[in-house]
C-alpha cells in the first residue's frame, strides 16, 4: 500500500527542477522517500532525505554577463 503525504510549508524544499512542483513524501512498504508528485525524481527509499532532494533539484544559476566574472590572478 502506498501513502502520499504533503510536506509542511515551514520545511524548505526546492521545487522539482523539471515541473516546479513541491515534493511530497511517499510511504511504501514501511520505507519513506521524497518524490515529485509528477514522478520526475524520487530519493532512495528509507529515511526522509530532504537534503538529497534539495541537492538533486537545485537549479544552478549560470553567468549571463561575462564582464562580471573576474579572472584568477
């Protein structure tokens, strides 16, 4: 049996980098995982690992202005 639970708004979670949805917690066979509600990504089953979710779904900002980058001395 699979149960899906929302994550409290007070807990910081990066949105899914593919669709922008807030993740949910899935309980399956007594193991928890953090997953996208649209099935784009899911952490390994076990403990609730929001840090892994945030690491895998962080959108890295790319430099848009090459003048702002300083050369190494």
